[in-house]
């Protein structure tokens, strides 16, 4: 008998917290579940969490965090999106779109005009389909001991307001990446 990998009407819920155990529930216990350890970066935990449960199990997650940034020398804030994860057994069923869309709906209430994320190059097409746009400029991010490094992953942005346009110029995140 084959396993039925579909389920009806998944809904996104706000999670009160998101732990390492929650991440392992979605992605398993692998050493590098997001495929970014080779970047050698220290990451910030997110403040807001959204997930999808199926059969009592957490199968998808997206986290948000409000962050200070400078674009072209002008200070502002963005909503950082990170920790996007979908369990391998339910990938391809639109859960990434569902959980990211719900998180962005909440992000629109947080104040900043844009959301920003960092992703591996193979994920750029997925995020493009979700309305994100890659930046054509390097992004500097902070790391421990006051180090400032160029983000090795692809930086993508999406507007949180209809009239929001990403300014031109160099980009610096005044925190660890999310």
C-alpha cells in the first residue's frame, strides 16, 4: 500500500516559540539541515514564528525578525525572514508558499516597508515564484567579535507595501543575519 502524501486544507498557525526540537521535527537531525553551514556564519533566532501541523506533527515553519539596515547610507529597518523549512515528506504541496505568505501578512503589520531573506542559489526560483527579487549588490552583515562580512548567500527582498521600492546603493545589516 502506498503512502498518501497529501492532506486537505493545511492552515498556518502562530507558534509561541520555535526550538531545535521543532526544527528537527520538520527537517530531521542532520548536521546541516539548511545547507548553509559552509558559509561559516552565526545566525540570529527569529522573534515571530509560523507553522503548519499535520497529524500533530510540525511540517513547515517560517520565522520573522525586525532588523536595522542601511541602504545607500540611509538607515531603516526590514523584516528578516528565515528558518523557512518544509518536511521532505510534504514538499511540493505548496506549504512553503502557505507559511511564507502567512508570515508576510504579519510582517506587513510590523512597520518596515520591505522583507529580506538570504537563501542558497537553488532556492532563488522558488522565492521568485513567491514574489521575491534578488539584489544585485553585496550585503554586509555583522558577525561575532565585531567582524563585518559579505553575505555569501543570495539576498532577496519583497515589498511589504504597495508603494515600496527598494532604494539603490550598498546594503549593510546592522546585526547578525537571520
